[in-house]
């Protein structure tokens, strides 16, 4: 499922990953390069399986673990109110 940030979320790329600002709550979130790859894949319209495949290719990790990691990240972003 493609990802979409709420209107209240501002993003900025850094040399260490991506920073998200929840403007409503005034809370910053820092995404490491792994999470940044997942988020950028999903924001570009990719599905969770595509994000997991990108992780496997970039970081040479197990496909099943990559998919679990993607699903966990998406769930955390959604439960925090940052993404839908």
C-alpha cells in the first residue's frame, strides 16, 4: 500500500536519513537510512513488497525480515498519526 503523510507533517532530508516534524504535536521523528528507503519507496507509490525488495537489494537482508520491518515501520507511522 502506498504511503501518504498527513498535511501536518513536514519532511527534511539530512545526511543521516529523514527528519519528520509533526507540526500539530511539535514532535520530531528521525528516520535512519533504512527507514528512509522504505518511506521513499512507499511515497513513490510502491507497495510494501517493493519496499522490502529495496531493503533486500540495498542491505542484503532476509526477505521475510525485510517485509516484517516494513510492516512495523508503516504501523508505527500510522499509529503515531503521521501517515495514512
